[in-house]
């Protein structure tokens, strides 16, 4: 009996030790899982940062070279507009990264001054002039009465620009509307950005303003800074931000700020708008298209396609696909001699499109043109069937040389 009691006691002690060991193992596994998730999010963050920075750099570098070689003052002004637009885009991204650092250290400053809201919103539309695809109409809904508001012009521009950028990522066709109105009590102004895009799933909508949160992180469609910064800035300015969304129908982001200013007063602004609206046409003597090789350019960014078009249109017959599905369809219909394939595109990305194209005809050369330029991105492109990888920003001479190489080999 005594031996049984001792044995039972030993078993209980052994069970306690085993339970303690299991608890420690679970703690280690939980920590390892968190560390792995943090590492994965860091990698996604860096990959998306690379893409977001390289995309405007591609336009800046390419059009700077093209502008230096053109003799037409009208064309130079058009290229300058594209460069300035992408400069603003790059500067905005850098400011977001710096702002995040300031926010995490508790430093963010609001500087207020009288702002003409209509002029501010019109200037924002100029920033997105070359970022909106042809299938999306960006519309500023302007109130009938002019409004002067005492606020931080730069921060307000940053928030609206971030919300419009977010809408563009998820709206492939339709309308993006933005504007403002005075709330009935006259003490607040409500700003809005409304799109007809893909919408947000109900389970994600409660976390969309969290830092680094991105429902598209694994698809590399967002870098998780913009919306979080919008919330922090709006709250710092004494306001609040919210979102309403229906999947496959669209989203409406709304933020409300305290109103200090005048309604129906000054309708003019001391600022002058130096941006000119030139006709987007370029007169170039072309070769006979029947003797030209055909290149299919799969690219959803307007400024990126415009650069490729200007560089190559003298030498090749160009076709344009806005997404992977169009690229697959046009390849079957047109049988191009070469495909320049962007990787991140709506509907279907460039890697999936390349796999399908290569299954149909293994001999069709595909060159990946991508702002995702880490080693793993290059390996993924090669594994999908891409014959060559060219990172954005690219040199104009390199693009001409590689196209000539693959077209002449056919």
C-alpha cells in the first residue's frame, strides 16, 4: 500500500513536470510564431516599400532622359508634368515613412493657416493626373459656396491623397469621388472619398486603420502605412475617421474635423496654379507598321506605360494590356513577338499571366518589368516562365537593347 502511494505521488510529480514542460513548449511555440509573423510582415513591408519607391523613380528617371532628347517645348512640358507628379508621389511616400517614425516617438506637429478648400482639392487632382487609369474617373465634388478653413494644409492634403491612393489600389473601373461639406451644426466639416471598387470584408474593416494592417499584404497591394497615418493625423487635428463598405460595390471613407473659418467669403486664393494642361499627343514619324515587330506591354500604371510607349513606338508596333487577363487574351489574339510584363496588376498578376501564356506557347519571350526587385522576386519571375527580369527604374538604353535582342532572335 505504501509503495502504491509513493508510486502514485511520483506519477503526480511527473505529470506536473510534464504539464509545466508542455506549458513552456506552448510559450516557446507562441513566441516563435509571433517572431515568424513579425519577420514575414517585415519582409512584406520591405518588399512593398521597394515597389512603392521604385515605381515613381522609374517615371522620373525615364522621362528625364526622354525630355532631354526631345526638341518640342510642348512635349518637354508634358514630360515635366509627369516628372513633377511622380516627384510629389515619391515625396509623399518618404514623408509617410518619416511621419511613422515621428508618430512612434510621440512627435507630430499641426501647423494651422487659412486654406481655400476648393483650391486644395483641385491641386490634389493634379497630383493624380497621371496615376488614374483610363477606366477610372477621379471626380472632385465641389460645393457651390467657397470655404476658407483654418487648418494644416499639408496634413489635410496628405490625408486626402492617402485615401485617394488607397481607393485607386482597389478600383479598377468606375468612379472615385472626393470632396467636403459643412455639417448641419456649422461647427464641423466632413470630408469624404468614395469609390466603386472591390470593397472591404466585414471581418477586416475593424482593423483597417491599424498600423501595418493590410488585407492585401500577401498580394503586395498595400504597405499598411497610409490609413494608419490618416487616423493618427485626423485624431491629432481633433477629428475622427470612419469607413463604410460593401464587398464588390465600393467603400466610403469619411473624416470630420472641427471647423474654424468662413463660408461664402473670399472665393479666390493668393496661390497661382502654374500647371498647364497640355494635349497628350506626340507627333512622331512612324515606320510602316506592317514591317514592325509587335510588343505587348502589360502595364496598369499610366506613367509607366507612357514611358515605354514613347521609348519604343518608333521601333515597334505596341499593344497595351491593363491587367493579366487582358495580357493573356491579347497574346492569343495578336501573337506578339515580345511581351513586357508588369508583375503587380489588377484582375490577374503578371506571374499568373506568364504561366498561362507559356503553357500556350513556350517560345513567346516574356520580360518582367517590375518594381519588386528583391532576389526572391526575380526567382519567382523566372520560375513563372519569364525569360528576363528588368527592375524599375530601368535605363532607357537597357530597355531598347533588351527588346532588340529578343525581337531579333525571333
